């Protein structure tokens, strides 16, 4: 995968390789508007008895309300008797990265992070009360999917470097928990990040481009979040939902 203007020859080569196979594939795309969304990250675990209320709250947030909701399942509660099927080392590592950036003493669940900052007053909040990212710092963003290949084009922006990450999202996931703190519960999740893939920094002044190849039958919602070089502070975000 490539992400900077310095690597444009590699992007061209990849596009040429995929061109013949994807020429007839259905294409869908979306462009960022004048108001960047609020980016809400939930760090949660099926092994945590206090997490289901936060999971339910996150499910109330919809993209139409100019919110990008992301549910990152973490694995450090797996030792309590229930292995969270949606937790990955990558999503867990992201929370530890945020802890360092925010100066926290420990990680915890459920944790809500709003626009890169710890947000503890989430309970009962409506989507309309969540403030979006600052428009002045947000570069234009274009997502395009052709077949199983999604391309993000990021316009030039002030500053030195930007980075970002892909998030493949799944909704309506249900687990029948048989052990641990939530034993006997049927837990439902939306906005689950089933794949988290960071993209290294690029020159903000030149803009960037990066591609993600999805497996066949992959979920229809894919988000790209533009961040600071440390991947902890979002500056722009966009989700692409293609028709089935």
C-alpha cells in the first residue's frame, strides 16, 4: 500500500495490475463536505460488565448526524473468562498509543474519545450535541471504491506532516456470552472496527493517496481518518458506504 506523493509510481503500478480485473467492477465514491464530522472512538470489551451501556450509546450515533462512530474492541480483559471475538492486538495497541498521547496513567473500558480527547460526559448525549472537527484544519478527502479496492485521496493542507488510518466497519454483530462478567448476556454491537490499518505520515503540503484492498464479501462500510503524524488527533474523516 502506498500513501505519499513520493510513492506515486507504486500506486500507478498497482492500479495497472488491478485495471483489467476491476474495469467492469461497480464504482461508488464520496467526498468530504464543508463540515468535518465528530470522530467518536469507543474502547470496549465483551469481558467488561460496565461496557454494554457504552456499546448501546454508540449504536445511537449515525453518520447522517455528521458523526463517525468507531468501536475498538480491546483484548486485555480476555483473561476474565470470555475471549472477545472482535478484539485485536492492533485495536488494543491504538488505545495504548492514545493513553501516551493524552498523558493517562492507565487504559480502561469503556473509554470514549471525542475528536482525540478523553470524553467522560458521553452518557445521555445526543449526536447533535457532539461538536465536529475544526473545518479550518481539515483537508478535502475523497474516497472511491472500485470492486474490492478503496482509494483515499487527501488534498494538500497546511503544516508539515499528516498520517491516517483505515477502519473497516461492521454493524449488527451479536454475541451470546457464556462466561466472564457478562455471562448470560446477548450483546449487540455496531460500528465495530473489524480491521484497523494505520497509514504512515506523508507531506501535508503535497497531499497523499492510499489504497486498501478488501477481501471478497467484505463489509460495505469503510472509513478513512486523517490524523496528526502520531495517529492520535483526527483532523478529517469520511465513511464510504457502497450499495450491496
